[in-house]
C-alpha cells in the first residue's frame, strides 16, 4: 500500500518584472492558508512520512509551515510532468506516506493520472492538500481519495 498527499503551495504574489517564477513569495493570505492546512496535516499525517517540495520560494514557504523535515526536488518545480514527479518520489515503491508540495498544473495532472489513468488536469485550489492511497484489490491497484482539504475548511 502506498499513500501520497498533494499539497499545492498557498497564494503567492505575481512575478514582478524580471523576477524568476521560482522567486515568487507567499502573500500574507497565502501564509495563513499554509499555516491552517499545515496544522491539519500535522495532526493527521502518520509520524513517519517523506516530504518533498519544489525549489520555488512559495512552495518552500508553504513547506516550512509543516513541522516536518522536507527535501527540495527540481523534479517538482512548476514545469514538471506528472510521470516525472511520480517517478522522482518513488510512488508505489515507497513504504512511507509521501507528501508533495508543489504547483498546478502538475498536481492536477498527477491526481487525474492516478484516478483516471489519463493526463487531463484537475484544477487544484491554492493551499489545498489532496491525500491519495493506493491498494491492491483483486489483482489490480486502485487509488482512493482519503481527504481533500482547503484553507477555507480549516
């Protein structure tokens, strides 16, 4: 059994002229969104899990709200492809739950890929966390949505 939690970075400022997309930071509202979802995740995640985060500042700021060690991966940056993301974190190989903190469109694409076996993206709200679990059933793997949390629900 494998578990994966997708957490989209919270609301960020638009890029100013000449600013790299990776340098964008959270807004004050985004910081509050990240704190609320991190509080819920910390209470509900198992003690041991692996947390991976994009190198983007807004994703790093979101990750810092969760009191867990995390590792930055370039494979989770904004232009990532779903199959590369899932391969980079060892989906269905890892024995510990995996938390991925990153971006649209790849979060929606990964969720769609896992739930619908395709590549059309889902729209994921800023600051939202999606928790998925895979399990073997009747000689096939199936993916279950365990929880979807948005900052508005916290």
